[in-house]
């Protein structure tokens, strides 16, 4: 039991460090061209983190991504993400929703075509993530010309690259995480009865 908890904590620590590095690199590669930068690697990583294990861990991916985004926003001056209701909460909700989407699709397809199901779940999660972030911006940001630019960038550039990368990379990331953590493919919800 102790080994399992320490293993999980170590894994979360490694994934947080990896997320921070990936998000920072993405930001600094595009900072002079696109603001906010597209998260073409960090979004598939956060979705995979949200989907690789059981529902109790499904909030990890989005929360880690959101917290890294929140801290990085102060470094690069993305003022709209200074508010954790915009930078953290939508990502946490999208991660949890993504897990349940994957679980539902897996049950619907009876566990067949795992990578295709993961890709579809990732695609739906990216759509939800974008809606949640834009909705949070609409509710909690002050608006202005910068907000118009952010909306246009997210919808026009970021969404498409994040959508395609999530479909292609999330199944690969999930396979790697499951292999590293020795996590089974189908983890039933607690109230499901084994047949």
C-alpha cells in the first residue's frame, strides 16, 4: 500500500515537472508569434494524465496543467490566466470530463479499438477544454482588445493544432503511462458490478 502511494506521488511529481517543461518550451517557442501559445504537446499530455488511470486520479492531468499554466502566466505576462478560475478550474473540469467520456466510449465499444476510442475521447475533451476556458474567460475576465485577440487566437489557431495533436498523441501517451504505471486498461467505476 505504501509503495503504491509513494509510486503515485513520485509519478505525479515527474509528470508535473514534465508538464512545466513542455508548457514553458511551447510558450517560448511561440511567444513572439502567437499569444497565447498553442499547447500542442501539453494538451495531449494533460488529457492522457486524466485518462490513464481510475476516476479518482482523473483530476490530476487537468489540475497539473492548470497550475503550470497559472504559474507560467506570471512569467510571460498572460494576464488573462492570472485568475485560477480561468487557468486552473476549466482544465480540472475538462480532465475529469475527459475521463468519463473515455470510460463511456470504452463501455459502448466493449473495449475494442482502444486507440481509436482514446483518440475520439481526446477530440471531445479538447472541444470541452476550449469551451470551458473560453466560457471562464467570458465570465471572469475584464474584456477589452486583448480579450478579442485571445478569442481569435484560441479559436482560429490554437484549437485546430491542439485538436489534431490530441487525436494523434493522446493514445500514445496513454499507452506509455499505462505501461510505466502498470495500470490495467479498463478500470470500472466503483458502483459497477462485475459480470
